[in-house]
């Protein structure tokens, strides 16, 4: 089954070899999807025939968003906590335990249905690659269940048993459990290991021990670092070869230098600062120093309950002084770098056919027109996932 998408007014490839600037922009383009891959890309006038055709009518086409940081296996919600925070109470991370109680009490079916609902919500907003963390179980059985269910539906799975020390346990005892029985139960379902390295959660020594155990079990580190204040997280992430240091809200010069000199991506999560009224990370300082920057949602029921990558792009531009091109790159190619994926986050022959048709003539509209529906059509791995009517029409 092949589909030609023709009359693309502006195609974002993220490949400077294919077009203009860092986004590799091509005007008046077409692409051909064959199976789950892109088989052809070029000028609209030269597009080959295919089994089916979609007329983009001059709209912009981008790679699907890569959301490289989300916590989606949970039950319940915390709207009242948000309202309290907006009335002046600070965010401390303590509400995680509320979600842990609700998640433990939920059935597998409830957790699976909530995860599927959120991934579908992401898909219809153009997100085609989703990373999903555990971290609301905090027992061997509940963490194993979280990564097992995540592995059924998400593209990338991260074991975050070290999200917070559960109520009624000593930190040392909990770290011992995370690094032995819990890790052994979860590693078969996960690619990544993560730790909430923060003064309210795990310190540098505990973080180092947990990441080292994860590496021994075949997992690759990524790290929650420097969200609530300055700390050792970012430099620790770089030192252990983490794919990404996430949040990066409070950075020293040494942290910025370490990121710029490494392959560790700085993943910024501006929806969190929006939802917790914290200062935004200094994206300009990171970009100007030469660090690789990604943007993700951090979707979770506590500190940021949005699935919208477009909203995060708009925040990155307005509040973190990124250009629209830098923000769109960070939300697509940047996320792919943070997940060490070469098949997603760009459009070219052989890439996974993750295609987002914007209902706008340019990618700039993502930041220029915040809060409006932007998505005309989405394919994930060659399968039409939005709108449903188009998917039905295509027999996909
Ligand atoms: Zn997070």
C-alpha cells in the first residue's frame, strides 16, 4: 500500500542536504509513503503515482512530533492540586505519592485504557513517537506492571522506579530494592533507566548507584536533573553517558559547558514551568553554547498535564526565546536525538513514515497561532491515525 502526499506548500525535512536551512525546507514538494517508510521525496511536479493520493493543498508538512519525556501509566488526576498551586502554594513533588496510591489501586485494564487515551490524544495533535516512564507503582509488582503495559503501546519505555521514595520506606532500603529485584523485573520491558535526581527525591550517590545498576542490566541512562534547584544531576548525566538530561531549569556555567561538550541532549519541558510557575530554562544559553536541545511535554497528572507538543513549541518561542525553527527542530529531530533514534524526527527516503500535515501554510504557525487546532492529518509508521475519516477512506 502506497500513498502520495502532493501539493505540499512547505516541507520540513530536518535534513539540510534536502533543502534550505537547518530544517531542510523544500517548497512545492511531494512525498510517497510505502508501507511504514517514506519511499520518495521531491518536487510535486515529479511525484510518481501511488495506490492512494492525499492533496495537501499548499499546507505545511512536518515529521511527526517526538515526545521524548512523558509519564503516562497512572490513574486519577490532580486538578485540585493545580488550583491550589495557582492560588500560591509551591510545587514540591510531594503530590506524586497521591498518584501512586491511585495507580496501585487501579486494574491493569484501567491503566491500559488511560495510556491508550493519552497516546490517541497525542496522535491527533501530531505526536507520532512517545516515550513513557513508570514511576507511580514503586513496588516490584506495580513497577513491573507499569513498564509491561507501557511496552504494549509506547514507542520507548523507561524504568523510573526511582521517582520518589515511597511512604513508609527508608531511602537506603528503597534504593536497594530498585537496584535489585525491581530492576530485574522491569529491565525486560524497558530500554532506559531514569532517576528523579533532586533534593526531594534521590541524591547524587543514590542516583549514580541506580544508573550503574541499570547499565549493568543493559539499560541506557536518562535523567531528571536540575528541575527544582541547582544540583549535581546534569553533570552526573553527562558523566554516565546519559542520552538526555531532562528539565535543566537551574544550570551553572559548568553544567552548560558539560552539556555542550557531550552527546547528552538537554531536554527542556516548558509546560512544567508554565504549570508550576517556575522560571523557564535558559534555552538561548544552551543553544548559544552549542548544546543539543529537545522539547518534550513531561505529560503527567501533577506538574504538567498537557499532551500538546504545539503548546510546548509556542512556550519555547515566547518564553525561552527560541526561534520557531529551533523550537520545531527541538520538538522533532531533537526528541529523536534524545531517544537515540535515527528513523524518526526527520523526513527522507527510508525514514519511518511519521507525517504531520499542518492546517497552515508554514511551521511558524505552531508558535504564531497558539492554542488553535493545527493538525489536518497524521500518519504514524505509514498508518493514517488522524483524522479517522481519512484513515477510513484510505482503508488503513
Ligand atoms: Zn518527568
